[in-house]
């Protein structure tokens, strides 16, 4: 039956639409993942950058402290060397200079250690930054390619929907209803018959069914699965 051929054509187009739609959904998931990975990479870089910035701020503060101590020592020394003041006061000042000098030495160690830490953190950051930027670039490229591919598929699906409409317009309403009724329970309501076997359910068809199919005067359905049958090469 010509109408079964048309329904089969409709089924083929609809299957292709479904296949492409699933593919587009998978692309959407992929793109989401790529975007998340990209955002994570950016966040990681930001965290590393912030940590480095904090270290540098700390160094600046330590250096300021050191400068303050040194200035304090210098002031006290100036007063000490001027020789003005009572001896008790002078010895107190001397003691203070000694304490401040110890504090300065400690601070100097802290500053030097911090400089080392920052130096290796900067090296780490430069390496990580290069790696992460490469990763981000490649993710961005993957996103762009996926979006492009999706757009092509969208156009293909639009074209197929127009084909679908055209085919449906050429099919009598009662057959179309039969097709959609079957489609509610079967993914493919039209089955090809190959060597006397229904390709929908893989059951050998009775000779009477084959005879009716060959007569080609009615829509013949598989007794077993209910699919509309179409002889291959019909
Ligand atoms: Zn069947």
C-alpha cells in the first residue's frame, strides 16, 4: 500500500528527528559540563591569585613593622649617643635598644622567609596559570564547536519537521490516526517484512498475511505485534 510507504517515510523522518534531538540534548549536557569546568578553572586561578595577593600584603605589613622598629632604634640610639639624661634613664634606654634589636632580627627573619614563600608561590602561580589558561582555552573552543554543531542540528531538525508536515499532508487522516494510535505504545508503528518475517517483532508471518500483503488492497497489520506491514522493496 502506498499509504504504508508514506507512513514508513514519516516514521523514518520522525526517528531521525528523535535521534538528532537526543544528540542535541547530549550536547547541551556537554556544554554545561564544559562551562562548569571553565568556571571552576577560573575560580581556582582566582583563589591562587588572592592567596598570593594576601601574602604580598602580609609582607608589606611586616616590612612596615620592621621599618618602624628600625626607626625606633635609631631614635633611641640618637638620644643615647647624645649623652643627655640620667644614667638610670640611659641604661633603661640601652636595655630597650637591645630588646628592640632582638625584635628587629626576628622580624627580619620573618620578612626573608616570607619573601622566599612569595617567590615560590609566584613560580607556582605562573605555571598553574599557564596550564589553567590552556585548559580554559581548550574548553572554550569545545564550547564553541559544540554550539556550532548544535546549531547545524537545529537547522537539520527544522528541515525534517517541514518534511514531516509535507508527508503528513499526503496521508489520509484515518491512516494517520491509526499510525499515531500505534505510536503511543510502539516506537515504530510500521514494520518491514523481510523473507516473510515481521522485522518489528521477528515473528514469521502466516501465509495468509503475506498473501494479503501481496494483494496490496488494504493496510495489513502483524497479528503478533500489531504493526502495519510493508514488504521490502514494495
Ligand atoms: Zn510483528
